[in-house]
C-alpha cells in the first residue's frame, strides 16, 4: 500500500530534519518552544478552520449526524481504554496524561484521511473529515487537561479550540464562508505538519538514542494503539446497521499511530515531551506494517 508508506516516509523525513537541526544547533530548547507556541496559537487554528469547513457536503444531514455521533462515541471508548491502560501499566503520574492522550488520539488527519480515501473510496474522505471535528474539539480541551493535569478556562478556551468550535458551528448551520478566506486559512495551516515534525525531531535529538527504546510501556501501548482499538471498534460496530464505508472509516481511524501534535502541546501546556516523541516515533514506524494489514485483511 504505497500511499501509507509514502505518508510515513514523509513524516520521518520531517522528523529527521528536526533531529539534524537540533544536532547542528540550528534549533535549541528555546527555539523549539517558540515554534511550538507559534504553531499551537497561530498556525493550527487556521488549519482547523479550513479543514473542517472544507469537509464537503456529499452526505445528507442524517448521515452527518450519525457520523458525528459515532465519532464522539469512538473517542469516548478510546478514552475509557486509555484510562484502563494507564492504570494497568502503572505509569508514573507525570507520564499518565501522555499515555492517555496518545491512546485516545491518533493521527487521524495527516495519515488517516488519505488512507481512508485510498482504501475505502466513495464518501470515505467526507466521513474521515467529519471525524476530525470531535477529534479537534476533544484534543484541545480534554487533551490539554490530560497533559497539564489542570483545566483552567484560560487553557481550554485556547485559539485552536475556539477555531475548531467556530468552524464546526458554521459547518452545522451551513453558513457560507468565502473561498478566499478558506484558501488563506489553508495556506497558513499547511505549515502545521512540517513544524510538528521539526519539533518532534528536535525533542528526540535531546534524548540519548538508547533511551528511545527503553520505555517498556511503549510495547503494550503500540499494540493497543495500532491493533487493539481497531479490533474493539470492529467488534462493537458489527452490532450496528450503518453505512459500511462509515464503519470502515471508524475502524481505520481507531488504528492510526499516535497523534503528532502532542509533543507541541506538551511544550506549551506541560507533559513529558520526550515520552510523547518516543510514542510517536515507534507507533508511526510500526504502522507501516499494521495499516496495510488492516486494509488487506479486513477491507479486501
């Protein structure tokens, strides 16, 4: 499945670039934090606004409501699994939020949307984009709480959350937004993924290489993130009579590797950045095996 491999290779090229920049002292601790702030507070809100409103309208209102409801349910189930996992592996209190965040939130945007489109075709891109609405709302509210351990309004009511909430409202109400506005937001937002990769690479460069593979809890984490959640969603959805493409999207999205924005959020709101970068690195690398397996075994 060349599309999956292409996406993963692109991610690793970005991570390597950040790693090299840190080793060459082009990036340091201060500049990495500055980039994180710029992305989370400026660039990412533009991206979220354009991504949600560019979802399309190929499904009727009932289909949209069903997709949104099942998407929220998927993240609720993932959140329960995340809490059980963090308790079961007895993760240190300082790492618990990172494990829970990365279990609940996968890479449903950069890898998830194109993979769903390639594997399932039809309205898969639309359903995958709809799923990103609850993902972004939860990521920048509950996600920040998990990483920081606090939920003050000044952290939850942040630019990314406000942008996503506004876009979701405009989308549901079918309020037209001029294409030039969406194009401008998309243009700025395209810097999100490259900057996120640079940050992850920079953080990894500050960690001794041998320590990347010494986190034993990462092994059961990767199994749950790439296999367990997808299998659980497949089982639960087998009892529901919904669009087969929507089912496929939910299963694939539940099987994506760790969300790449967590390292940025750890830099801004607290949390173990090094652990976050390790989980992203390991789960993304192994997803080159598991995603094609999901596609070939379940959907072919």
